[in-house]
């Protein structure tokens, strides 16, 4: 997949443009019917009024600035949207040109980027773990990415709107972290320190908070349906606008300091 670079490419029906970087390209009015656009980078490209009948977009990448013909859904043709909050958990990007991609707040847990081109890619507040694979010598922390693992040190970090469903952040330091609108469905936060954290509107369905410290955390509008709150510290927390249906709260320290039995 991919063509040698000669400075220009023929844009025509049935052409193979597999693996090329077409970032910012103005392709309006072109005929790309039945073209092979697998793994093509289309960040910021303008394909409005392009004929895309029968096109192959499997593994192609686009962002919120990419324009497609009215009514055309690239995801239905195998393309991937790179945007904040999107999850690429366990996704393989083998041989993909990700140069200039904006992975800000994107879930890359378990993703394989070993042979991808990451030149000028942005990783601020992106999420990775011990199973995420990067090119040799590449350090995502230097670009502002967050490592999501047990015992993680994320005090004061901005994780708002992140997709963290099912992650293991047991015993993590999340004091004062911004977790507003975060999706933590089924996550393991047992014994995590969430004192003073902002969990406004967070989706915490079935989350494990056994032994966690939520002292003075903000939970307005949060959904904790079915959550495990055994021995959880809730001192100073306003629970008046929190969904606590079917929660398990044995031994929890309630907002007024009393012990739930």
C-alpha cells in the first residue's frame, strides 16, 4: 500500500492512492469513484462535491475539519475520525501516516503505533497504557500524554470528557483532577484518591470505588448507578443531584461523617 513520491498524483476513477498523505488537499469536484483510499490521511481535506461512489476508505483518517459530500458518512466506509474523546483502544495503525494528527484526549489504550509516522502529531492529554506500543525511542509523556495504569499519578490533570470505560486506575492519585463528563463505565478506581476531584456529569455506571477517597469531590449530575461504594469516603460531598440507584455503600463514610450500614 502506498506510492512513491514524485511530487504529484493523478486523481481519477479507479486510482490507487493507498497510504498517501492528502492533508489539506482541495479535491472539490474530483472524480474518485472506485478509488483506493485505504489508510489515506485526509485531515483538513476538502472533498465536498467529490464523486466517492464505490470508494475504499478502509483505515483512512479524517478530522472535524475534513469536508465530505452532503450525506456521505465516511465511517460507514471504514474511515476513522480523529477527534477529542474518540477511542482507538487496541487499534492497529501499522504503516499508517499519522503525521500532524491531533490525538488530543484520544483513547489509545492498547493501540499499536510502532510503525506509524508520528511526525508533528499532537498527543496532549491523549491516553495510553502499558500495552500501547509506540515507535522505538518515542516518549508520549514529553508531548503531554497521560499514562492510564494502576497507581498512576494524575493529580490536577485535565481528563474532562475522556473515554475511560473499563480502565484500571486502582490506587491512582487523582486529587483535584478534572474528570467532568468523563466516561468511566465499569472502571476500577478502588482505593484511588479522588479528593477534591471534579466529577460533574461523569458517567460512573458500575464503577468500582471500594475504599476510594472522594472527600469534597464534586459529583453534581454524575451517574453512579450500580457503583461499588463499599468503605468509600464521601465526606463533604453533595449527593443531592447524583444517581445512586442500586449502589452498594456498606461501610461508606457519608457526607455528614456518619458510617453507612
